[in-house]
């Protein structure tokens, strides 16, 4: 049978290795939302209406930007960026110079000097229109002091996966990730004195994926290496290391193969699969290895005794992870499916490889062990702790329930941080680059307002749009106690939009030119479209022909077009401040819409197109949705794990005791995080469900030992004490493996991964102690209520006869 199991495992492994190679990673933002998510639908409407909407900026320093010399450099790099594969279009100082010629045409005379000697109209300090035109784009193409340049780059949208093979091939060579890599290369090739850098939400997301992938490889090696050291130091048995390696590799490959079969891709939170599998495997193996090391124990007897507890622990692990699937964030759903599948695969791998590997001869695979190394002997220290806990079971039980209620109330009031920039360490080059952009250009967060526009743009409509823009510029919020990503307090009066821009502003400047003041806005817009087509078409949908505009009656204009207002805000704003700002912008747009409907006629489809969206809005919603879903996931995990424990014990009192003991550490850790100034974020949003699934393992083994002793005739108190004393060593070793495995994640440069590792490790450490002290006390408290007579605990601690 042992050989047959090993043969089945090996034969299954070979095809899975080939099949799992088809697993891919989806880095698109749309892949992080459900297909029917309202925020995603709004963003897709923006994409379909205006085309390329992924905006990044190539920022560099130039003290002579507004000179012929600076213009030459800017034009050179603009053309290089514009010719890059995957770029939809650009906006830069060079493009503004070309566009301004539409307002101030330059005439060449035969006796004129070289073109390089002619003054550049846009740079003239005594030209009021030129100054207004430069101010209009300050914060986008250049800083207010005109010493920092920004080439605004609109990236091409990836082609839909359902389109033709040819289109898919083109997409594979021009996707966002590859385009960002090409643009980074351009920035790196610029002179160091220019301090060039590439920023923007697409870049931020790419950096997050790069860090996660790097973490996955590094943390897997560190986790597996440390866990092997723990096994060798505590058990001194190379067979356990071999079994752990076989189960980790087999389970990981099997999980990846199942993901390929179900069409699931790797995402932002799934790159640490190997490290998580290693932790689950070693925690399960520890119990089996310790039982095999008991005096007189055989591998057959050990497997028979632990088959049900280990099965339950793997299933509770799977339940805790699967609870994450109730989230509305697609990466979390897929992460929950992936890790739940991995826990089930671990159970299968243990069944396939444990009988054969643990039957290998000890002579050459086990190190010399002293007499004190028999992990099967009961621990006097653990017995004394358990006896003391059982003796004071009522006081401990009441204290635990009070702590449970107090910490739950405190955690429910913790603030959340949905700032995606805070996912990077403050000393990272990413955060420092954004701090520089915030200082020089006023904000790196790019988002948009989309409004319905009439088929013929009238002066009255543009006037109303400028009124809305003025209202948006006047928004000023007071959000107390805000911290930005650079750990400096944000002035409440500065929680506002840093830039508001639309074609209505450009038209206001253009109509001040005498020769353009007598024409309609549509004529001026046509000129802008000819001068800077990418910018114009990204802000307004244009009709196919001018004749269609002329035929529309001016007194009953239908809202058949769309106008885009580009907004900028500080990316370093905290999630609380950013959410408040976005909410105020939405309210302002809705108030404005009531007036525009009254003036131009109510049109329900047009009203549906008044949206506030953009990359920054989606990123903020992503984090906020994940944090919101944590309580739902924790609730589902508690229900599913509770049902599994009840199915294994058939005792409601034991189920309640186990859930209390494993919920309390989570609330204690989150409360401690809040007391020390932490906030709920990406890293802490999933620890509840995950920790419940992992920490319940010790409770299951304890309850299994407790019930065996009850069947053998032990009293309630004796059964609880002896179960804690006998199973304390394997529970502590398994918990140590879990704590060490997750503690490795603390070294990650990606803050959510580090936070997740730290909080889970702390929770599991507290849970291990609670399972050996608080759980016996609660079991005795709850069980004695159901007993007709109680038995006193002998003072000498002797065991009842078997």
C-alpha cells in the first residue's frame, strides 16, 4: 500500500508539472474587480468613450525649460516617447508650443533669420494670452516655477481577450507592463542631472506586482529554509524534511494545475503561494512527526490516531482561506480559492507520501537524540499551567468574554487606510519619487469627471462647465489627524484638488484672441483638435462631420456627446482624506447636474454618464472594498470552521469554546495595532479568516485528545489537563513552524505582505498559548454545566486509569 501511494503520487506529478506551466499573471486593473462592479463599469465607460486613459508622466528637471534650448530637449524626448510602442499619445511643453501657434501664428519672412533665433511665442513674458495658456497646463506639462517638465503619456488600452488571434498577438507586444518597461528605459537613459522618473497609477501597480513576484521567490526560499532548520533542530529527523519537501512541491504543482484548469490567473496577492503551502505542510507534519517519535509508536499507529485530526485541520485551513471568496475583490476571491485548494492538496500529498517516507529506516536519516527528546512524554510545566487554568476556569472565562466584547467594539471603530501609495515603505524610491512629484507638480493622483455634452457646443454650455470647475476648485476639506505616505501630517486645509482642467478652460483662453473671438466654440475646438489631437480627443468626443453639428437646432440640443474634466490630487493623501474628497466631488457634480438638466432638457441616458472615475478612484475603491469585506469573510470563516468542529466533536459547548479561544487573539492583535497607531489596510484585511483557519489546528488536536480521555473514563478536569500536557509539545512545535513561516514575510518591502506576516504570526503565537491555557478552562467551564456531578482535580496531578 505504501509503495502504491508513492507510485500514484509520482505518476500524477509528471503531467501536472507540464500542465501548470500554462499559469499566467494578469496585471490589468480590470482583473481586480468583478465584471459587474459599478466602479469598473464607470471606468470602462471612460475607456470606451475617450480611448487611452492609462496616464503616466515622465518627469525631469530643467532650469531652462522655457527657452529654445529647453524646448529642443523636450521635443526630442517627446518624440522618443511618442514613438514608443504602446503609447497612444503625449502632451508636453513641445506640444503646447505647437498648439499655441494656432492662437499666435508665426509668419516667416524672406529676410528673417534662422528659425532658432526667432522668439517662441508661448514663452513670451509680456504676452497675457501666452501666460494664461502656460498657467492652464501648469501642474501637467510643467511645474508652476517652470523648472520641472512632465511629459504626460496616455497608454494604449489592452485589446479584449475575446478578439481575434491577430489582435491578441498585438496586445501581447503592447500591453501596459511592456510599455511601462520601455518608458522606464527611456527615463534611465536620460542624463542623471535631469533626475528623470516615471510615475502614475499604472506604474505604481506595476511596481507592486514586481515587488510581489520578487517576494514570492525570496520568501519561499526563506520560509522553506527556516522551517527545515526548525524541523532538524527540534525533531532531528531528516525523514520529516524529505516528507515536507515532497508535500510542498507536490501540493504547489497540483494547486497551480487546478488554477490553470479553472482559468484562474496569478494576481497581486497570489505570488506567495509557495511560502503559504510550506507553512501549512510543516504545521500538519509536525503533529505526525511528534507522534511517530513517541516511545513504542509505529507509523501505522500514528497515522491511524491522527488521520481524523489532521484531516480536520487541513479542512479548517481550507475553510479559513475559502471564506475570502465572499469578497468582491477578484484577486482576493482567487487567492481564497487558490489557498483553499492548496490546503486540500496538502491533505492528499500527506496521504500519498507519509506512509512511505516515514517508514524509511532511522539509522541514516535521524540524528542522535538524547533521552529528553521524546516529544511524546507529557510536560510537567504544561500540566501545571493547565491545572492552574482549570482551577480558575470561571475567572478566566469571564475575563475572556469581557475582552472579546471590548476588543470587538474597539476594532470595529478602527480607521481604514485605502491609500495605495502607503503599500510601499516610506524610504523606498517609489514613495520618494511621488513626494517629489507632489512637491513640484502638485499631485500625482489622476482621476476624471465625465459629463454629457450637447451635439453642438455652445458658449452657454462651456460657461456652465467652467462654473462646475470653479466649484470643484473651491472644495476644501478638514480631515483631522491625517498622515500622508511620507509620515508627515497633512494640513487639513490642503485636502483639495490640485488641478482641474477641461477643454472649456482652453476655449476660454482661445476666445480672447481677437480673430477667434467671433467664431463658435466648435470652430475653436476643431482648431485645437488639429493642433493637439490626442489631448483634445481625450477630453471631448467629436462628431464625425461638421454638417451634423450645423443641422442641430440650437434651442433643443440633445446631450449626445461626452466631456471629460481631468482632476489631479495628492497621491500621498490618506485613504480617509481621499475618500472624503471623492465623495465631495461626486456631490458637487450631482448638484451641478440638476441645473444642467433643467437648462438643456432631462435626458436619462445622459444622466447615467455623469460619473466620477479614473485610475486613482479605482485604486482607492480596491483597497476600501477589501477592508470592507474582511468582516464578512471572518464571519463566514467562523461559521464554516464551527460546523467542521461540531462535526468532529458533536459537542456544541466544545465548538463555542474553540471559536472564542481562536477569535480573541485576532481581536487582541488588531486592537494592539490600533493602539500603536496602525490602521486597517491591505495587509490586515485578510488576517481574520486566515488566522481562524490556521490557529484552530491546535484546538482540534486538543479537543481530539480531550474526547479520547473522556471516553476512557477521565473526569472533565483531568481530561482537559492531560490533553494539554500530552499534546502541548506538538501544538507548540506546529505553532512555532507557523509563526516562523509567517514571520519571514515581515522582511518584504511590500508593506501589505509584511503587515500580513507580522499580524498572522502574532495572532498564531497568542493562539498557541490560549489553546493550552484558556481553552482547557473554557472547556471545563462549559462542560461542567452539562454534567450531573463534578469531580475534583487531584492535587498530585496523577492521571486516571485508562
